[in-house]
C-alpha cells in the first residue's frame, strides 16, 4: 500500500453546514494536514495528514463531535479490500505451524485481541488444523491498520489476511432493510485528483440563482453500483466458505482412503500368515505317509527274520 493512502482518513456523518476549511482547522489539532476535501456526497470528506502518526493520534481521540454530529471516521483502504468496518480478520496460510498464542502475541501490537481461534478437526485419527484462523479485536480501526500493513509474516510464514464479515448479520440486514437505506461502500480515494471547485465549494459564496446549474440526480445508478458491490463481497465470502467446506471434504476423503489402505495392509498381512500356516500344514501332511510306510517295511523285515 502506498504511504499516502496510509495518511488518509475517510469521514462520514458531517453536518451540512460544515466547510472544508473548518474541518482542516479541526484536524490540524492532531497533526499537520496536507489536504481536506469534500466528496460529492454532502456529509462525507477525506482528510490527508502529513504522516501516519497524526492519523494514529486522530483515531485514538475518537469520538469526534463537530456541530453536534458524531463523526464516523475510518482509515482509507485499497479498493480491493472490504470497506465495511469489522472487528475480525480471516487468516489463511500454513496456520498449522503456528499456535494460537503466537498469533495473539503478534497481533497484540496493533490493539487488544479479544479472541484467537484456529479451527481444528480429526484427520487421519489425529487432531489437526484446517488451515485458517480468526482473530477478533475490540476496535474496527485495529483491523484497518492490519489491512494497511499487509503483507504479514510470522516466522517467515506469509499470512493471507482479509476482513471477516458476519454473513448472518449481513443477510439479516439485507433482508430487513429497504434499497434506499443500504450503506455506501468506501473506496480508496486519491485526494490529489479532486477538482479544485469540489474542494472549496463550501468556502466560496453561492452563485446567483440565474447561474445555478442543476445536476441530474442518479439514484438508480448509485443504487446499482452499491448493489453490485454488496453482491461482490457476498460472493467472495461465500467462495471462501465453499473453499473451506471443499478442503474439509478433501481431508475426510483422504482420511477414509488412509483407513482403507491400512485395512488393505492388514488383510494382506493376514493373507500372508494364512499362506505360511497352510504351507506348514501341507509339509506336515506330506511327511506323515512316508513315516507310516517306513514303519510297515520295518515290521516286515522283523517277521522275515523270525
């Protein structure tokens, strides 16, 4: 991730009367501010600090309240990451080589770890890891910092980390909420590409009524984009769960195959033992007639002598 993205904060729930200059003055209390701009949405903006330390200070001082509104603050993330604030991460990789306390101690540097779970199951008559883990924290900002610092390595083992979204809660919310009440997803935002008239539109006086240009609203198009993004995240989560079930099924089949191989080896061993016993019995049977014939001949010789 670029260093400039780590210095940006996305803010929602702004008052309609707030201006970019007021936001910049407020944010400058926590560190040098490079830029502050309002988005097309009336109650959203991006703030870019000079360094990441200022971002850490700003996020540690939450909640921020301006003009009676509590600001919803979140670090800027790449567009390929899940933008929804969550408190859990999903980890893939060679987790079987790590212990839960090792994972917990590693992520404890970012914030308080609530739980660290490495699912286990019985494979080949032994309990082993499934190859993934979940780590929960007490704050969504901790998860965003971990995502920003990707990739992560523990003992030269690369961890594939993603946000873990509660699919049950998401399905419940999507079924009970109306289309217009769905939340807008956050994308990585490049502040340097914003036009100057968007940055200072609230600082400049409004034009006369004759010069006002009405912008056409596009609620249908915005809703379609949000709907597609939600579907993409939902399909990604379902794909991960399907992969987990597939891995579990493969391991079960391998365990059954190993059991069949052991059963085959045991049957082969029993078959070899039976063949050996049969050969021994056959040799004994072959020796008994020759002994009986020898005894009859001896009796005949004795009778002939007498």
